[in-house]
């Protein structure tokens, strides 16, 4: 059940790993933070201007990862899996300290971040959690790609379709409902790529830290990782994981129904930019308020077709 109060960690946790795209070793510490501070990143390898707010407005160059930048040009890359862990585990306020420009990729999924959060434990804070209520449907199209969000009462649904010209991945579609679904398979699903795309990705200066230890590599109808897939829907589940992390950059949890085909980091960010550009599309409310409204509706039921 989604909590009505904001939450942070009970104690700090430390992780260590390698950046997927820059290949650099990085130390990461997730610290408890005060209510209403949100998710904040701090580059401790830089002495000043090193604070970056986790916000969709700060997203730049969303190519194969989500990168955020502050006004002074300081960046943090590949935040999406960690942000998805915060969303799913109900973490609202933390300070994330890193000594490199990229969040460690770990095993390519969010499971290490989730385990770290659970090992520290979450602590309820004395402030109501705010949520974003979708008031009208908004859609973004980019050729054959599209993404939309529409109103949904007190829940989040992500309906995601992937379409690949590959005999193993093919076309797959899954719907995730936050209130009903176990997040374990989503958390455990790793990033993936096609073998024939690796050279081009590396020519872009990316995936310097990529390996079979942190990504699924597909060649034709064969998976090159010895252990194979963790679950039969791992490809589309990982895309849902990415989407969950990217919408956490809205600053508060969104209650709405998201539908997308061929979506990704850039398309999700375009949706958030368009959605928040007009105040008529959304409202921010306290969770306590909607619970009271629901209680009143039960006390005073409306007769239909009586």
C-alpha cells in the first residue's frame, strides 16, 4: 500500500561500481534527508556548484541513459535505475553523493539499489506525501513512436510495447500496475542491446564500462550471456523500469495511465515537458486530501440507476 507520509532512509548506505558509459569506478552514498527536499545528487569529486536536483527540467542528452545537469553545467548520468528504486521503495527525500559523473551500473538492473535501500530501511517523516494528479490526456508522437498519459485515480499504470527487428526480442507488450504488481521482476530486469549495435555505440563514446556482467547482449536469436534471461519478459520489463525512473524526475509521484510504443528516455522526457508546460494538465495534492475524499464518498454513496 502506498504510504501517505513522505519517507527517507533510516541510515546511509554505500555502494561501489563502474559507470556503464564512461567506464570509471564510482563510490555512491545514499544519505537520509529532510522532508520536502526531494532527491538531490551531489558530485563530491567537485568542490563547488556540485548540487544537481533530480528533475525532468534538468535532463540533457537522453541518449541510452538519462543525464541531468545543473545551471553550472555539472552532470550526473544514468540515474534512471536508482530513481526507479526510489519510486518503487517509497523513498521521497535523500541526498545521493557520488565521486564520479555517472551512477554505477551494477548488474544492469535496479536490484542492488533496492537491496541497499531495504538494508537501511525507510523511515516515515512528519509531512504528507504530495502526488501529481493527471487532469487531461497528453500525447507525444515521434514518427512510429508515441507516449501518452491520461487520468487514473490513485494509481500508476505503465503499458509498454517494444518493437525490435530481431527474431528473439520481436514485439512484446506488458502492462504494469503499481498497486497490484510485485516489483521484483521489474527490479531484476537488466539493460540490453543488440550485438550489431555495439560498435556504433562505442563510436559515440558510450558503453566503455559495458560487459556481459551488466547488460544482456542479443545476437540474432541467441543471448550471449551464459545464464540467459532472468525472466521471459526481461526486455520489456527493463523498459518499464527505465520509464518508472524517468517519471520519478517529475519531483512527486504521478497517478496516471501511461501508454507507450517504442518509448525510451528521450520520449518520456518530452512527455513530461509537454505535460507540465500547462497547469491545466495537472494538479498537486496531498495524499491525505484524496484519502479523506475517498472516505467521504464511502460515507455518502451516490445511488446510480436507482
